[in-house]
């Protein structure tokens, strides 16, 4: 059974350098410049959004925090630097019965600074500690070395499973 939704304050996640803030349609203005970079779709095949209104419309759907059928929680956070409140990307978790699928997107201008790793660690801790999610998965393109590196650093390990051509990774808690 899925947990009840939490309020924005209960969903806020802080790290040393980052604030993970529940994503809303209003975040489109800050994230559009990050997401319009075509290089982000290199491994996902996604094309950049047409305009900020397209991003806003997509984020508005996520604000419900539940899938249309109510079977999953759709949790999304804008990742902001604490020192200047600048949006560097977003993280998300799709929570079903017994597991969560996580993903992250960090703008190319903000990559290689450890933001995906820092946000990923915080997201996994929150999912386990607050929601009690026992199984955490992620799907990563087999050629996306940067995401594989971040995944390793946050405790995900590759499995033999595939999902639409991507390798399914599973969280393995530290000993």
C-alpha cells in the first residue's frame, strides 16, 4: 500500500551543498535553460522542450504526485545549489508497492561537480528513512558512463535485467 502524500516541507531534502525542493510548475522558468540543452538527450533519446510553457505543462502534471490511476507516487524535486538557489537539475522517484525507480538529470554546465551523487544519496536516504521503501532501482543507458559512476557512488549496482535497452541497477545497502 502506498503511503499518504507528505507536505512540501516534509518532502524538502537538504544536503551540504544542495536543496531538493518539491518540483512545481513554477520551477519551469529556472529549469528550462537547463533542460533545453540537446546534449541531455544523448542517452535518453529525448528532444529538448520546445519552450518554457511545455516544461511548465509537464511539471504541472507531476504536481499531483500520483499517477493518474493512483497506483504510483510520482515524486519530483528541483535540485538547487544552497549558496545561490540556482537550479542545476532535478531528481525523481516513482514509488510503487515495494519499490522505487529513481532517476536524475543534471544540466551539462553543472556536471562533474558531484551534484548527481549528492542528490542521489539524499534521495535514497529519504526514500528509505521517510517512506520505508525497501527496494530502489534505476535504469541507465549502457553507454552513459557519467550516470553509471554516480549510480555506483550512491550504492546502486548493475543487474542482468534490461528495461527498454537500459541496464537496471539496484540499490545495495552498505554493510
